[in-house]
C-alpha cells in the first residue's frame, strides 16, 4: 500500500513532466519557424533542478554571435545548434521513456509484493488451522486410548469365560 502510493506519486510526476515537455516543444515549434527559439530547452522544469540552474547560468555561452559572419556560416551555425537541440530533445525523451518503464516495473513489483503478502497471510491462517486440527486429533486419540484401556478388562473377562466354556466342553464331551 505504501509502495502503491509512492508509485502513484511517481506516475503523476512523470505525467506532468511529459506534458511540460510537450508544451515546450509546441511553443518552440510555434515560435521558431526556422530560427532558433528564444525559449530555453529547460523551460517548464522546476526551478529547484541544479542541472537546469547550471545550464541557465551558462545560457549566454550557448547564444551565437553572428556579427562579422556571412549568411552561409550563420545558417550552418543555426543548423548545428538546431541539431544539437533536437538530439538533446531525443535524449530527454529517451530518459523519460526509461523512467516510465521503471515506474511501470515498480508498479508491477508493488503488485507482486501485495499478492505475496496475501499469500503469506493465507499460509499463516492455514498453519494455525492445521495446528488446531492436530491438537484436536491428539485429544481424540487420548480419549480413544482411555476407552480402549477401560475395555481391556471386559475383553479379559470375555476371554476367560470362553476358556472356561472350552474346558468344560472338552472335559464333558471327551
């Protein structure tokens, strides 16, 4: 149950991150129209991310200065940066897909653990029932042994009477 709650929270985070990436891509596609988008690839992510803060701190390093460069070189630089951004986007999507797979595996694992917990509780219940049945059988065996012990004298009496009749029959008939 605790794992299921954690899995639910994890899944919500993954869904919100995925939606954020989709919105960012839509904005970039909408506003780029062949030029470099003014939005930073990390937009839409939480501000607490240390990697994002370090990337934004060095964002001025990634801006291209086109002064003194002809149009062909400028387009080449734009294409290089665009391919870099596309590669980075593919890598981010790959990471998110792997995280989603991990989340699914965690969900299946929590479900298996819950099923095993139910199985263990059933086994415990069965062991308790077996113990009670063995104790009841033991007490019944003790009662039967007591009844057999009290009937031994009856058997000796019957056997004695049969021997007396046999002796009388052999003595008088012979």
